C-alpha cells in the first residue's frame, strides 16, 4: 500500500472519530481534529486526497453549524466546492487515461436536511451544495440557497440517470444487477427528493408558491418511488480489500 493510501485510510478514520466527538457535544475537540486532518492531507496530491479534503471540510462545517457558528460554517463548504471540482477534473482525467479508480460509497442523510454524517461519494459537489443551501437559508439569503438547491438537483439527476442507464443495459442483456448499484440508485433518488424539498422550502420563503408546490410534489414522488427498483434481480458485490 502506498503512503497516500495509508494517509487516506487514516483520514477516513479520523473523520469518523471527529463526528463521534461532535455527537458527544465536544465541538472544540472535533474542530481541532478536523483542522489537523486538513493540515496532513494538504501535504499530499491526487483526486483521492482532494476528495477527502472536501469530506473533512464538510464535517468541519457541520461542527460549526451544530455549535451555532453559521457564518463560520459557510467558509469550509465554499472551499470544499473548489477542492471537489479539482478532484472531479483529476478523476475524469484518470478515466480518460484508462484508469478505473474505486471510491468508498458511504454516509446517510443528516438531520434538518443537512448532511451531518461523513460522506465521500461520486456526487460530493451536489451534497456540499445541499449543505450550502441549508446554511444560506439559515442566514436568510433564500435566493442563494435556491441557486444551490437547483445546482444540486441538476448534478444528482445526472448521476441518477447514469445509474438507471447502467441498470437498463444490464437488464437488456438479462444480466444480474448488483445490490450496490441498486442501493446507489435508491440513495441518489432519495437525495433528489431532499434537494427538491429544499428547493420548495426556499421558493416558499420567496413567496413563489406555485413553484414551491411543484417542488414539494416532485420530492414526494421521488421519495415514494425510490424502491421501484426492488423487482430487479440483484447479486451481492464482491468484497473489496481497499476502497482506494
């Protein structure tokens, strides 16, 4: 295992430990830990490292938010978007060059439509934008919050359509569909529902009531139909030795 892989594994563990501290109400301790993780990660390069920097910045923002430091919570998220865009460029470049990186798929949805748990998946930018939507909404800037909700929906729908196309292609060949792929489709559809709910909330604040009702309707449809993949034949994925 390369040094960067050891660093990546350690960064994930420390992020999880930091969130455990946060759940115990130890805000200063977890913020210090996230700061130390960022200092370490910045010494290395590569899309895997940049992806983890984005994750850590999101978790740092979460710690500020839970401590009521809303202004401070915005800054790490803005930085995370820049880092995640760079990671996506590097990831795309590697795929073009014939490489096939494997990424950890984790995290569930956080409370108050804010993704509090650590996350590192292919839709990282969309999730950061969902968190920015929540922050700007709390600050009363509903126009900017609406902008980030729209952007998040666009990215999530692109990812969801890509996964659905993969499933349909497998079906057309009468091939098995992995549990991992089905769960990914359900997860992203659920996130799309959250993003539409957030959009509707901002539209309601802005008195765009017909648009808000339509966004809420879309959120409800997406959430209710997220298990429509249930009838597909699925096989469990082979275990991975390392996520990276």
